[in-house]
C-alpha cells in the first residue's frame, strides 16, 4: 500500500536524543530489549528466532507460529504478552513492520528460490508486482502534497538528493531533472566524507531529499540527521512509515517497492519522481521553457547526426 505523508513543520528544530539516533531499532526490537531482563531463557531464544527470521514468520497466525516452533499456542500468547502486547494482532502488525524494515536482498532471493517457480514464472511474477506497486501509488497519490513538495523545492536555494546503491539512479534522476528546469540540485557521489561535506554546506534555506528503503542505509540516515541538526528542511522517499527515513525526515512519501526480485521494484518511485518533476516544471512554465530552450541551443551537438553522405549503417560499405 502506498501513501503520502507529512509531519508537522514544528518538529524540524527539535533536538534528537541519543535514543532517537538508533535508526536500526524497530518497535518490536525495542519492546524485546525492554522486556529481555524479565524473560526466561526459552522465551528470549524464541523471540530472537522470530526477529532473526521475520520473512518466515510475519504472515503466520499464533497457532501456525506455535507449530513452526513446535510449541503450545498458549506459550506463544504468553510470550507475546510478556512483551507488553494485549493481542496477537498487535504483535503481528509490529512483526510485519520489522520484516519490511529488516528485509535484505539475500532474504528476498532466498524466498523466491524456495517457491520453485520456473524462470518464466519469476519474470511474470515480477511484472505483476510492478503493476501492483504502480496501481497502488496511483490510488493513493495525493496531488495536493505533490504540489506542496514542488513548492518547497521551488523555494529552496539549493537541493541535495541523497541516494546510495540501488537508490543512486533515483537520486540522479531527480537531481538531473531539477537542474534541467533551472533548480540548483545535486546528487553527491563518492565517499562518505564527500557526502557529509556536501550536507554540512546546507542551511535553513536549502532542502535535503533522502531516498532509502527497508532498514535504510546508514549514510543516508546520517545525512538526514546531520541536516536536521543544522535546521535544514528534509524530505524522504521510502517504503515504510516506521523506518528511519520516515522517522527523521520532516515529511516523506511512502510507496511500495515490493518485488520477488532481490533488488526491489522502483517503478512506483520513478513514477512519483516524474510527478514531482512535472509539478516543479509547471509552477513556472515560462522559466522552465527558457532553461530547456537554452540547453537545447547550446547542446545540439550532443545528439547523433550521421556524417554527410553516409547512411549511418555500419554495413553500408559491404558488398552484397
């Protein structure tokens, strides 16, 4: 399910405590850490097994979970209650969030291999999930919030888009598109040090856009925290409203990247970025046209043009 969410602007200047700076801790992990001293060794072992293998347990009922670990259902219920949950459904909801936050490419690939599908079936399944993610975004898209972030981008003196690994092309797409219509935007590449230096140059009149999914990458989350420490407005693109990007950014959009593929599905994210770029370009259409016109005039030579008198066919000189 996709959603577009924003937080109250008043949270931007709040200081982050040392506890807040632990983006790797999910709600379920936090409950376990608090209750652990009072749990028996067997209950501690059970919860650790569940936390370490959420892809195998997040969809199970209490009875199915008891069967999975060869336990009596009452043992499961009492263990859940020892964590502070009144109902199993509350525990299950936090376990699902833990699964989404903790899932890794290896876990996704392992799950897909276990399904014993043919290669063709895997491809079809991937395309189906892409369509589901895109349809979900379309159903939940709040155009008013798209316009709101476009206005924030327009007001920003400078925009830095942070995306690492699989999120790097998404960051480049957004930054390059913004530059194309006259915004001062950049998607930093290189070392952690280079990224952090770019963040330190930002101020309250700038904007940081962070793109990360699942448990979120440390450098991306650190960039958000550093930016907020300097009172820089922050905006995130992510896939869960309980992960570090959603937790630390002033506002954020949530969209599914669910996929049987090890690298996730980014079609919904690209579509959201496209919507953002369209909104930005249409806020000041004449300015956007002027920038694009100048770019077209100055960079005409970058387009392929066949040499005079040649067809462009690499085999044109060959005899039949």
